[in-house]
């Protein structure tokens, strides 16, 4: 089951976040995917195109929009463009400043195969911030871990799914 991963980007190339995000996709245990990176008129168009070309991975595509759209709703128009270009049976989203765990697609797709009536799969995540203060994010972060590399890591547990959350999502 081919999965289209949609990634929007603007400035993430400059600090290496885009590279980390793309490499987290390439490290997936599930390999039947395509990655569609859409720049929101990123000033790093040439650098990203060169980076993608150097990867030599035919599953990865890059398109840069010619007008900046993300100010009112960051990433929305690039994500819509990525969806329009997608060829997979499933959609997945990964912002250019985030990373997947290596089994993310494998475990997510497994849930769709077990119950084909599902419309959405989501799970726990780890949030790392370069702050060392107490938890600035509040609930639903349930555990704070201070790391040796100077990052503070917040472990987020997904809330239980219910009818109210389903309506909010729709």
C-alpha cells in the first residue's frame, strides 16, 4: 500500500531540520512511500532541489510555490499542493522541522490493514525543545526529561479518541 508523505517547508533547510526530516523518512522500515516536499516560496529552492537530486531517491519530489502563502495558515497551501500531486493510497504528513521514528509508517499502515474502516491513525509523539526550563507547554504533556545534549524532551500521550474530538477534527 503506497503512502504519500506530504512535507511543507519554508526556512527549515538553513538549520538542517529539513535534512533530518527527510532522512527520518528514508530510514523507515516500511519502504513503499513517496515523499512530496512543497516549498512555501522558500528562498532555499536551489539548495533543496540540489539536496533532493543528490539523494538519488526517485521516491522524493520537490516543488516550490512561486508565491508565499503560509502567513495566515502556515503550510496549508503547500500541503494541499502535495495532496494534489500524491499517488499513494494513504496520506501522511510530516512538517519539515519534525522527524518520524523508524517504524512510524509500518505501525500506522498496519492499523489501516487490520481495520480498513479507519479514516485516521495517530499516536504518541516526543517533543524536544531547546529550553531547559520547566514544561512550558502544559497538558497533555505527561513527562518531562532533561537530556544531556541540552534539550528538554516532553513526552506527549495521545488523548483518548471520542465523538467530540472526531467532530473537532472534521
